[in-house]
C-alpha cells in the first residue's frame, strides 16, 4: 500500500443517500478510509490533483458531466468502481478498465465482492511495482517531441504547471504533458517526496531545510501546510 496504513477512497454521487450507503458499507473494512465525498464531479478535481486516491466510487448519471466522461477527462485516474442505477453503461465502464460496476441499490454482499476485486488488483499491482522499484533506476519522460531517459539521481525536483510539469535537473528543465500525480505514483517513495501541491523533490538532493521550505541547489521550494508534518519527518530521517 505504498507505506500508507489505509487505502484512500473518494466518493462522487449526486445522491446523498447513495453516498451514505457506500460510506456505511466501507465501515466494515478497516483498511479503507474516506478522504472525500462530493455530489458534483467537478468539485473533486482539486482533491484528485493534490492527494493520492486509491479507489474512486463514481456514479454515472449525474448533472453537468457524466461519471464516464469525467473519468475520461482524468489524465491518470485511480482505480474506479462505478455505482449506478443504469445497466446500459456497463460496456462503456469496463472499456475504461473499471474494477467493478455496482447497480443501485447496492447490497452489502455485492459491495464486498467489488472490494475483493479491488484488493486483488492492488496485490497484483504492488508486486509489479515492487519488482520495478528493485530494478528500475530511471524514468522516461516526453518533452519537445522527444523521449528522455532520466536517471533518478539526475532529477532535483518536479514542479506542477497545471496540465504540465517541469522536471528540473542540474543543467536542464524538461516540460512535459503530465500531471504531478503521475510522478507521485510512478517514482519510488524512498527517493522522491511530495512537499507541496506543486512540488515533488528528490530527498537526496536537499542541502538544507526548515519547516517552511527546502533548498535544492539554487532553488528554494516551499513546503505546503498539508504536507509539512510528513515532509519534515522524512527529511530528518534521510541524511
């Protein structure tokens, strides 16, 4: 679970009662924690861009934007379990690699089956990720129509530029069309640390830090309030 104690869940449904049912079902599973509940999909965008979400419970037929179109708009979506009263969207949902497709009203035994599917998916993903972490020492990024192979040790920090990011090395900046959350999910946590909604840093490149900022090379990067406790703790642990 990437060193986190619980899987982080997000619920999006325009019916408050449906949210309550999912929340009640999740209470039976100690390894899950709800970090957000929204009745409008657009209200969840900021949380999806600033926090690592493990599983998204997503309604389909909602005003403004459907759950399917909302999922398509996400650059690197979390695992998704669709929750809906309509059977006819199932093919579209599974074409988007949904973990499961739950029909309302959602019975607990059917919900538990979806949770087991998610846990099985996480187990297989974790094994693959662990293997890559042991073997891999670099990341490939696309910038200016070229693919660049950057060793982890080359990267100083990564800065969010809305739909783009800037990957900063000692001698060069690479701008690529990715979300910061992609790098947070891809890069090894033993080397890289998110310290702000806009920054991921290479811990090994930090030459000084306070409770407010870190210094990397000639750069001073602010530590966000919501990231401060974890960031300071990990920076103290890494010489």
